[in-house]
C-alpha cells in the first residue's frame, strides 16, 4: 500500500488481529439497528480521475465534456454517483490536490458552464456528482497563501500554520521532527516572512490553520457554493489531518521488531503521526460541515448531500467515531480495512466485514478496494488467476451490505501499469522516491474504451498525459461488451443483482465461520427470500455445504442467481462446488 505510510498501515494492522467470529445472535441484534435509508445506501459510487477518463478536445488530458459523453455508459453500468477528483484551478503539482481557486474549474477540464451541464445531464440519468473538497491545504499559489506569506501582520497572517522554528548551535531548524507524507521535513522556510510553514504533503501544499474561525467560515462557504451548483456530496480529502497538536511536540519514531527506526522510501525516519493525524478536534469540524450540508438545500440536486471521508484509520472503533456520537458527522467514512487487507485471507476478510456489519452503530459502511493513490485490484492477484480474483473482489464489494465505491477501469479489469523509467514518471512522489516509490502513475493511466488509437481515450496521434497500457487491445470496453464472460459483464450483472434483489438491502451474516478456504455469507431482508454468497479464496476447487436453520431457513433448495463461468448449478445447498477463486450466488428457495 503506497498511500498509507502512517506509522503502521491498516494492512499491517489487519494481519495482526486475532480472528474471532461473532455468534449469529450477536450479529442479528446489531443489524436490526440499521438506520433509515438514504439515497447512498446500497449505492454504487464511481470514482473518476478526470485527467484520465475521456479527452474531448485532443490535448491528451481528460475533461468534463469527455465525462459528459460517457454518462450513458455509467448509467448502463448501474452507477448512482460519480466522484470527481479535484477539477478546480490548480498548478497541478499534485494533479489538482493543490487548489488555487475553490470556486472555478481549471481551464484544462472545462468551464463552470460545462460543470453545470454535466451536473444536469448526470441528474437526468439519476447520477449525482460528488466533488472532492480539499480542506487540509491549498496551493501555495492560492491568493490566501500569497497574502499570508507576505508579512506577519496581514489580514490572513494566521490562516496557515507558521512557526519560527528553533535555534540549534546558532542555526535555525524546524520546530520538530514532523515529516511530510511526500518526503522530507514537513516544515518549509519562507524567506520573505522569515518563518517556517507546515505542509503535510508537498511544499506547494501549505496546511491551513483550522484553529482560525475565518478559515472555517471560508471553507463552509465553499461547501455551500458547490451545493448551490448541484453537488450531490463531497469526498473530504485528508480530513483526519486538519489539526496539528499545538504543543508541536516531536512524534515518536516507528521502530521495527529489532527496535530500529524505520526509514521510508524517501529516506526519512518514519514517525507515528500521533501529533498530526486523527486529533479529536477533527470531529468538531465534521459536525459543522455536516450542519452546513444538511441546512443547505438546493433544487439542482434536490436530495440530501452526502459527506464521504478519506479516512485511513486503523481500527473499527476509530472508524465508528467518524460517524459521530449521534450520527451527525460523516455519512460515509471510507472503510479501508476491508478493501486494503491486501492479502486473500478469508479469515481476515470475515472478521473485517463482520466488524463493519456489527460495530458501526448500524451505519452504512463504505467499502473500497481501489483509488487513485494505491495500486489497483491486481495487487491481490496470484499471477495465474487474474480474472477469477477480479471477479471475486467485485463479488465481495457488491454483495456486501455497503455503499460500494469503485474506481474507473475496475469494471474492465484495468491493471496497475507503473512507469519503467524514472524519466517517464509524472507523479512527484515517484520522482523523489524512485525506485522504491514509483509514484501513483500506474493506477492513473487513461481509460481503455476500445482497441483503436489511444484506446479511444483521446484523438489518434495525440500524446496522452500518461501512456496507454499495452493490454488495451483486449482489456477495453468495446470488446468486453461483446464477451459474455468479460469482467465488464460480471460487474454489470453483480450491480444489477445488488439493485434488483431485495435480499441485498437486508442484513449480512457470515456463514461457516470456521472455513478459511471459503468466505460465505447470507443476505436476508424481512419477508424476502434469502441469498447465499460463497467465494473460494484458494486456487484449488472447494466444495461447501450450508445449514441455514439458525436463520429459520430449513430448505436446502437453491436457485442460481450468478456464478463464475464454468461453475455447475448445485443440486442442493448441501453441496456447492466452487472453482479456483470461484463465486457462487444463489437464492434459498
Ligand atoms: C489524498 C489524495 O487522494 C491524494 O491524491 C493527494 O495527493 C493527497 N490527499 C493530498 O491532497
């Protein structure tokens, strides 16, 4: 996992857990408390990296009109909302996560009028547009920062995190050992102001001072601005790191099992981020963001606005806190504990999915396997059963009780394609960390629409901002539409099933919890036929039998709803045969 160098990453924590399984009655009790339904419950949210989705004007970079031209594709796939990574004006040092104006569109993506049309066209297809709100930092080219850096007395002097540093042997040094997630000290000396400023990410991304009420107000105004333009919600970037400990105390170093300080890909001593991440003050801001969202209605979207958090936290208890004690904070803090286990271990998946079902106060979990910061789903592959594993991951995502977040290209099986030479790297963390850290280009390559020039992403002959992966000849939308066994058709069927079969709106209970080869679960909604889902986590065929009498189901008759290609229809629930990494989904008759 590239994007979780925060002390111990979630993936590392996941394997440390002792696996326990809850009794059926404990699961039942918790799942009866599920909250009233919102539009995002059971929804499919599709993340678009706008640079890479569809180029309409032939400059090699995707744009809003390109996205607009693909809305019917998304509608047919079954997408309820698209999340656009930042499309605001930006120097593009971090490809949009360095914003220089929160109320406009970067000309390379289009105009505000294009945005308005996109929002309307999407809404006509019942698709919401979720904006990426970057609250932790701005670009150093934002006028707020330019003003703040201009003197120690200007009106915005206190909008960022400034500090004199300390004198050591007559030399000025940063105030502490905090490091940037993107390498080097998190403090940058500003020669004009003669002070350091704090930046969690690149030097060009100074952190805002969230202890300043003016900063808060400015950002809540931005939130309202986009609601009035029709946003269906926000994905809140780096939301857990808005605050830094005012004591500015050093962060403890992370040590390996021999007690040696760990050194990260950039050569820095790894710190545990205890003074810069997950501070309790964040919850106060989440409440206010939520109040602003709930009290601002606009007919353009016309429904509630969803708040999604980028929340890489290490435990279910920490995740639960982000919904707020009265469910008055985030609607959907991203649950990275299931999707980023990064190892096909059925017991760990069982534990993590059960926790999401039982330990989130009945709130909807948001599962995600892929995004623009981490290697794609193929990180789970054993090298031989690529497609089978891809199908299985999709089954876990779409057959669970969750809001499902997917990343463009997952549905056709696009794979991570990192650059092979340093001179080709575009993501600055890849340039700085090469070769240990190759950056995030590999998961940001252009969408593969067909097997023609530039894979249909851009006009023929245009140099695309990142190269098109070689496998576009077979891994592309056009060819996969025609192949009944393609990944695209599997995704379509999975999503259609999730939406049409009422069992998928009901509770989720793990079955056969001592079986560590097969992960299986039951979906059950009141008064509706139950559905069994089984996933073979091994490269060997498996046979599994189910006794569902604990759930009041005494029949062993089952009707196949969906199965991996080549799987037999079982004669009864007593004997379900699964191929290597095979999936079986059946309705209990
Ligand atoms: C998280 C975003 O997903 C990532 O792409 C970005 O670099 C950092 N936040 C900084 O905004």
